C-alpha cells in the first residue's frame, strides 16, 4: 500500500506500442486534500521511477494519475522519464521530497483519455 488512506491500482495502458505507459488511480479523492495529494503523488512517482530505473533498456511513455472523484476518462499526466530522474535524484540525496513535489506539480497536465 502506497499510503494508508487509499487503495491504489496501477495498470499498463496503450499496449499497442512498445513503450511502458501506466495509469495509477487512487480509490479515494486524494486530489482534493493537499497533504494527501502530496504524499500520494510522491509515493507514486518514486515507485514508478524506481521500477523503470531498474529496467534501463525499457522504453517509457507517460504516467497517468487519477483519483476517485475524477471523471473516468480524465487524468493528470507526466512523463515517466521525469519520474525516473526524480527518483534517481532523491535516491542519490540530491533532491529533497518537497522540491520533488514542486517539480511534479509543475509537470502535471490534465488530459482526457481515449474512450475504449
């Protein structure tokens, strides 16, 4: 469990291409509570970044994040390459979590997902 107040699901998306793209969704409305949003986004980005950094030859795409209050076809997106670099900087002690969160916030873009 990433954080103790929500269940988090991660599913690969866009399997038609040879890159890793994920949708991570919280079972709770974490985007409406600043501290919960911050903790959850940090945990998600560190987890995905760590997983993809352990697969250096894998091609990566985007990381989509959403919560229970968002419309089913809407998410925020950021590049997985950003998650990889942020995780590496935090692991190396070059970046504090607060600064990491600021970079995440600046990079998130609200996007409509393709309907199946």
